[in-house]
């Protein structure tokens, strides 16, 4: 063999081992669904519906959209781990893994059902089944599989293009011992509720029609249209927003802007209603929902917390701030596969210290003004109550003296003082 010559080996990973490892990447049910909704949005969908269907030992989940759809080659490619495609700036996809890793974190059988052409009724069905992968240690994608869930998905695309993702064999959602009983039905319903709450928050800008170049995106869970949960309560008259700020972050290709805007939400007594105040407390409630809301291409990836800039404090619970960055800063922000976690770059952290401090001071003032107002109101109410009771006491004395003998009056007072001395004092007796 010649000196300096080298050889290479094509070492394909074990399909069975790798797919099993990728099931534990860190999703839960609602974050997995959100990752699939990213694909729907990227496909230009205007209507997205998530359905959870309980069937004893045969439950399934459908994520359906009216996007552009895929031909057979594209559908097969979508089931490749690490899809061979490029992503445009601010496209919600990132690694070409979300469809697979998100789905297999919850189920063992993933099917993509898609129709691309409006005039052609051809529907393509491709399946990746972990039971088959484990048995054959092969990446084989199956075509034209059938089941009640897949047949329902095919029926949904009879009128127009779109894609339906089917989850079956929900081993991580409904383990075997719960797959056919009432607990399983209740669990699936509970997960649907949490998913509604999560999607309404993560995609609120899309639901509100606030994303440039797009109209409203209707997202529903089990047919129920979601109302956007905007963390900054823009419909509340007392919400205050601070002037937005821009920071430049250096990258290998130059620099890219990061946008920061602070908001001070109203205290309870300033909200339009107690019900709306409770709704705006968010999934984690007021204290843990304070802080930074970080958006990647208008999609929320972190909701609440101060990312190490400061700590959580009851007195700053009304403070929230948006941070926006484009997808060309993904590496700088260390966006993870599940798009659930980011790390603020150190240079940005130092630049944010002053605006975060200013926001916190203003939120603290708003909180304390509200607390003082409530205390004054309670003090005034107590004083008025005391005066009213004293008036009652005077009237009672007059009535007793008018209608009773003096000894009987004194005996009545003694009895009242003995049985209820606090009330006697309040009445001035």
C-alpha cells in the first residue's frame, strides 16, 4: 500500500438503535405537536387541526393542514432523519428531524398522508413503523399502509390538497395497561387541553395575523378554534409598552439584529375583568410567567424567566419583554432540536442588563402602587364599617332606654358584653 494513501468506510448507523435513542430527545406531548405545527405553517397552511381520538387499544392522533402538500418523493423524503433540503431564512424548520423525533417521542407508528395537486385526487401514504425498524434494523419506509386512522386521513384530503400526519401505537401516551380504560380516555382529553393552551401561546402571532406576509392562521384542537394567548395583553387599556430597542449580534457572515421590547401589564385592579387577569396569568401563573419571551421567526421558543439576568420576584411579576431574532442566529442562540430552549449569547446578556433593570423598576413601582391602593381601600372600608357599627350602637341604646327599665337595660348590656365582647366594643356599648 502506498504511503499517504487513505481509505474511507461508509458506516451506516443501526436503524433500530438510533431511532430508539432519538425517542428521548426531550419532548412532551404538546411540544411534540408544536414541532409538527411548525411544518404545517412552513407549508403555507391557513387551517390546522389537531385531533385526538380515543379508541380502546387503537387510539390515534391526527395533525392535519391545508398547506401545499407533497408528492410521493417529497413524502418519502420527509421521513428521512436529517431531510436533504435547504431551509430559507426564517423558515420554522431547522434540522430536518422534527417530524420524526417529535412523533416518535409519543408513538411507534408514523404515517404521512399527503395530496399536492388540486385537480388530481391522488393521495400518497407513507409509513415509518418502529416495530418494523426494530425487527429488520432497516430504514425502510412503507407505502400504502392501511388502518382506520389512515383511512380517515385519506378521506380528509378528498376535496383539496394538504397533509395529515397520523400517530398510531401511542405507547408513550397511553401505555398498554391504560389503552382501553377510562383513565386512558381522560388522559388523552387532558393532553388535548394542555396542547390547546400551548399552541395558543407559541403560535399567537400567527393566530393574530401579526406575521408579515401572512394572513391569519386558524389553529384548532378537536375542532375547537384557539384564541391567541398574547403574553403582553395588548387589548388591555392599562398595558404599557416601552420604546423598542435593537441590538446587533456579530456572526461569521456579518451581523444580525435582535429586537427587544418591554411591557408592564396592569395589576389585578387595573385589568378589564378578574377573569381576564386570571387568563393572562398564563400556564405557569404570574410569578413564573414574568420575564423574557423569546421569538424565533415570530414563533415563541421560550416563555418567561430572565435567562440568568435577574431572579424571579413577586414585585416584578407584571414585567414581560419580547426578544426577536431571525433564523440566521440559530447557532448563536443555541436553538435545540425541539425548539424549546435557547441560550442568550453572552454579549447580548450584557447589553440587556440595563433595559431589563429599567423594566423591572417600572414594574415594581406599578405593583407597589396597586398594593398601596388596595391597602388604602381596605383601611377605608374598615373605618366605614366601624363608624356604621357605632351608629347602630347609639340607635340601639336609644331604643332600649325608651322601651325598657334602666335595670333591664343594664342587664341586657352585661349579657351582650359577656357573650360577644368584640361586638359590644364595635357598637360602642
